[in-house]
């Protein structure tokens, strides 16, 4: 609660943008539309950057682009930033190596978290 109070209120326009992103996610997730999910996550990260800046967001955006990833995702607390990859894609191993190589330029110990597959 203290963290949220320090960040202040979310403006009405930001609430509307978040609502639109959530509406799009409600469609994309059941469809397994990973490209749209990546765009939504990135848009949310950028929107939240205005409220709670994350030091390495720009570096992660560049690493995501260099990797040809789906996008970036952030914990809105700002404690974690990640690059989204589709682990069912044929080029996943190459993209994972690329993401690690790009992130390693500014983070000496990046972590890998894999989601479960087949959950719809």
C-alpha cells in the first residue's frame, strides 16, 4: 500500500488506456495470440513507465527489438522486467540465446522463467 501511495493516483486517461489493453488481452489470451499479447504487455510497460520509471526499460526494449521478441513485460512494482518469447515457436532457442546475449550487456545474471504450455 505504501508503494502505491508514493506513486500517486492513476489519471483517468491512463485508466482508460489500461482498460483498453485489458479488453484486448481478454481476447488475445484465449486465442493464444502471442504477438498481440506481446504488444499489449509492451504498451502497458510503456504506460506504467510514466508513473513508476524503471531504470532498464529502454535497454530491455532495445534487447527485445534486437531479439525480434514478442515484447517486454514488467512487474508494475518495477522489481522485474522481462522479454517475452513464444517458447512453442520453432526459433525459440535462437531467440532465447539472442535475448540472453543482449541482456547480458547490462545485467550480469539474467534469469529465465518459462511458463507452462498448453494452458488455455
